[in-house]
C-alpha cells in the first residue's frame, strides 16, 4: 500500500470521529468528492494483513449505523469485495485474518433484519388490485373470475413475503453462513442502482473468482491468487446473477459477460437448477454486442410504476389496443365492413 493511500485512509478515519452530529448530512453529501478514498479503502480490504483493516471495518460499521442513507450506501458499495475476501479466507481456514470482516458482515446483517424499533422485519411486496384500471388492463374486460380479489385476500395472497423473519446471528457457522450472505446480497441488490462503477466491477470480480477458484478454469484467468475451492449456495449464486445482470447493462459489459459465463460454468458443475435456469435465461437474452450506452450512462434502471392519478386519460389500454388492431385490419382490406363491438 502506497504512503499516499495510507494517508488518505488515516485522514478519513480521523475526520469522521471528530464530526459534530449537525454536520453529518453535509459530510455525507461531500463524501463522493474524495476520489482517492474509495480505491484506497479497496486496497485495505484486499489486504487482510493490513493494520488499518480493523479500524476501517469499524468505521464502515459506524457509517452503516448512521441514519444518513448516503453513508449507509457508502458502506454497502464495498459489500461484494468484503464477501469475496471473507469467503476466500474462510476456504483457506485463515480465521484470524478475517475476524474484523466477519464482524462487519454480521453487524450489517443484524442491523438490516430489524426495523427502527428493534422488531423483526419482513421484506414483502403487494400484488396490485385487478379491480382498478392500469395501462395493461381494464377491469370490465376481465369479466367474472374464479379467483376474485376478495378470494385472494381471504387466502392472504395479496401481500407476498420474500424475506424474513431472520434470527440474529452472533457468529458465522457452516450452517448459517450463506443464509446471512444471501440476505446481505439481497440488501445490496435492492440498492444496486445507487452503487458506483467500482462496486459493479467488484461484484463481477467476486462472482467470477468465487465460481472458478480451485477449478481448471482458474488457470485461464490472468489473476493467479492462491485460493482454495469455495463452497457456494445456489440461492447465493442467484443473488450474484442479479448484481451481474445490472452491472452488464450499466457500463460493465465485458466483466459482466465473463462473470455470467463463470457462474454458468460453476452451476453446471454443481448441477444447481436455480442458477442454471437464471443464467441460461440471461445468456439467451443478451444481444450479440454491447447495447448503446452500456459502456457509459445507465440504460437499465429501476423505475417506479406511476400511480393511477398520474396516468393520462389517453393512456393505452387493452380496449384501445383492440380498436387499433381492428382499424389496421380494415385499412389492409382484411376484414372490411366489420364493426368492432364494445
């Protein structure tokens, strides 16, 4: 580690400790301007023998405990690199070197599984009501349905829980390791649109290296780090694919495709059905060359579905699509004289 990088990290460690609470929001807003800080922190995380690793992990945890969302995302951007280093050291049975990283990962996990009042948190989504119109359907066109909204509500199918409740963990074991890591990657993917390019690159590198370490394919890679084979969980590999998919279409076309091929390679060797299904679907949908903008600006983003009040009266509906089709058929002379029924 260069002396200049060490100085940047030490300055960052000291300035936050002396920061008054009232200046935290302005500090969070200006943190992205420190261009040399993030690369220097990556150098610390990648070197388990660095004496700055323990204070850096402690500082990252303090940032994540903050109520300021931008500080939480600053810590979250290092999650792929932290997971890679932790699993690499675990595979080599070097438990002493990864103690502070393990504590940081467990700390983030235990913070995320509870709400602000300390109660267990569930992650869920709600199925939209079919009784209200949208740009995709009109309630009147659906007719009578066997599964009405009332029936679905009666069976408690409107609210779908996809994660939770999770128990608190004080230490990693072989049984709970990937339960914790899967949840952490789920948290990362929920904020992946806010992650910088360096974090997307780290997610792709993590995925490739975890999947090929200890296998013949590792010999084809330019990096030659000694690493034992890392045991992987299929659900964790699906979370890796989610991060890789976003990175592929947001500036990391080459790294993303390489990571996808490596995950598919490992899934085939392990005969894991879930990552095989997702990886093959992703591979089949990839264009032959990088889409316009994939090497620069973001072209795959998460958009919020507009509410009913924001939908224009002239929005395309199922009925308007049918009317448009009938008009085209009349013009082409395929069904002249037919009057569309309403």
